[in-house]
C-alpha cells in the first residue's frame, strides 16, 4: 500500500540520537522518494531539559508546518540515558509520565509519535554478558507507550542489545566514537544502528518501506549477529 502523502521524520532525543555520536543522521540519510527528516537530538538532554530548553517546541512546530505542507509527520522520541542519572532529578515514574505527555503533544500537533526504548550501551561484564544498564528506563518507555493508548513502541533497546551481545565486546568497541566510549557511535556505528532503527520502523509500518532505502545485506548481518 502506498502512502498518499510523503513521510516526514523528526527525531527527538539525547546524544544517542544527535549529530556526531547518535544514530539520527544515519537514519535521515536513508530517507528517499520525497520523504524528509530532521535530527533534533540534543546531547545531554533529558525529557525535562528537551522541553524546558525549547527543543520540543521546535519539533512540534516542524510537525504543524509540515503537516500543513502535505507530509505525514512522525516523531521518534528516545530518551533515558540522561534521565536515568541521579543528577537529573527525574524519577522513573516521572520519566514515564514525561514520555506520555510528549506522545500526546505530537498527536495534538497532528503527527504520529513513536516511542523508542534507549539505545544500548556497549559494556560487557567480566563473564561476557552485555550489561543491562538501561533496563529501568526501557521498561518505563514500554509502559509509557502502553499507557498512552495506541502509541507505537519500537524496542530499540532490545534490538540493539541482541545485536551487541551477539557480536561481543571486541567487535562492539569498533563502533565507539572515541576510545573507551561505549555509549556514542562513530560513523560506521551510526550507519549500523540507524539500519536497526530503520528496520524497526518498516517492521512496524510496512507502508513506510517506500520511504526508507533498504540494505538487505546489512539487515541480514545484523539479524545473524555478525559484525
């Protein structure tokens, strides 16, 4: 089925979405056939600071103006890395509520919200198991999508964890933005984790495949857990 209107994607998130370290630009680069995208990820952002600092208002403005311009607008919402820190002043229940509010804001602006669980960190424990350090915020994001009835949830945490666990620490470290940085992505990592996001998006809504450049070879390697 062909979508009547081209898709527009606006990406809200922290440094794991943002330019230079996140998957966002890699995802925007995959858009085709008249689809557009803008990476609004902000390094260091929480669900609270993203709103307070004005980033969220600019995302909602983009939704309203591009909807008026004939686009079907989607907003990806991926936070948690910074919300989780004790210094954030944000409890897990507040984080969940903030995500629910953001999803409803997108709907009111005329767009489709898509909540993503947090991109995994890439640190393994001594026994070779990937440290599940974002379990609490990922579970809160799942609950937020369920509570804000009908809001899509893409489990990026589960998908990225499965892939990183399969390739192991040594291969995973080849995606580090800087030596020892197991959170942020270099350009190769950006492309790989953008592909994981793209495949989740298309898996959720098949009509969007028209607007996302496929890469069956990379998708297969990811599915097989190969670097």
